[in-house]
C-alpha cells in the first residue's frame, strides 16, 4: 500500500469502507512503523480494520483480547506446568536424569506456551504480523506500563530464556471503547484516530459491501432507521456491526420492507438493553418510520 488511495482500495477489497482521514492515518502508520491507536464507540469498526489490514497485506493477524486483570505473563507467555510435571515424574522414575540438565530442559522452548505478544515478536515468513491489542481500556495501568516498554523496543524478556527481540516490528493496532481514559504516555507512542459512526451514505456503502444480497430499498431503509435511532436518547446506540446483523436477520426472515411489527420482532438484533427495547416498542417505531419516510427517500 504505497498511497492513501491504495489503502482505501485495499481495505475496500476486503469489504471495509473507510473515509480518507482513516485511510491517511493507516497509511502513515504503515509507512512510519508507528502503532495505531483507534478509539470510539463499540461497533464502529475498530476491530474490523485490523482484520482488513491483515487480509489486504496477506499478513497473519494476532489478537490480544484485553480484559480486567490481564497481566504481562498472560499476554506474553506461560510455562506448560502439566507437561513439566510429567517430565519430572518420568525423570524421577528413571532415576538417571541429571538435575541441572532436567532444569535446563524444563525451561526450554519445548515447554513454553507463547501468548500473543511473544508470537508477534517471532519471525514470520509472510512478513511482520498484524498485532491487534483489542479493548486496551479494559486493562489497568500496570499493564499499560508494560506495553510501553514492549512497544517501544519491540522486545519481551523471559527470565529463563532471556530477551526476545522482533527481527521486524509487527504492525500494531490498539483499540479502545473509551470505558476509561488510557494514559497519555501510551497514546503518545501511537498515531491516533477517533472512529465515529459513519454518515448515511458511507454506512449504506458498508452495508452493501458486507450484505450485497440485500435489496437497495431494504438496505436504505435499514441504514436510515439505524441512523435515526442514533439520534434517540438510548442507553447504547447501535453500531455498524448491529446494522449489518439486523440486515442479515431481515433477509433470513424474507422481509422486503420495514414495518412496526417487523421492527418489534427484530429489535434484539440492533438494541442490547431491555430499557432501549421497551422504549422502541409500540408507537415509537412507527414515529421513527414516519420521520424516515419524510426525510430519507426509499
């Protein structure tokens, strides 16, 4: 991908439709070898862009799914204790194994379970992998501090084996749903982009790329309704992922056009909280449909 236009075209070929601003920051991240930090609401396509980049470049995608309590050992490596115990018992039964040799063997690569960060540091015949550090906001500050060092030098240290440095830095993409603020020190190491909800025409293009079998009229009605929903006072606004899921559900039901009854039956595809679903029951769905008919031609 040697230009911004090539980035847009390459991502589009993988079914990911993005604007020029996002394509620009992706191009710069690839050209400069800088990690890319993507922040935004859940369901706006942050994770999907990492998948699309990996597919477009023909690289392996390595995903580190973050969660509360994630620590460095879980993200980098762990020892296969079960296999080590079997080896120890076998050596004890044999009675001939040298303790120093056994200790060296037990903490060798044969018993090492590599986790995503260590996998990303290994050489790859297909080129440096894409390392997706997903939902970094779910972790805590100590893990952020560890990432600072790992991403600055692209190396990790295993006390029993020493330091392992990446021969070629991986393509790193971090995502955050902004459930908490990520420390500035980590953000400064990265290029930053806020991934917002797309406008109607771009979301329509996304839906056509991901659900091409949907009729134009139904696709426009679905996108228009979701766009209207995002202006409502909801606990959680639906993302692009929900738009795609809803369209697939409607196709599975052989729905040709939206109606209050169809919407009531399928709200669980686009809204994930009961309070939001209750709010859209009855006349609310019809009101939005009427407003959609007035503002968005079908």
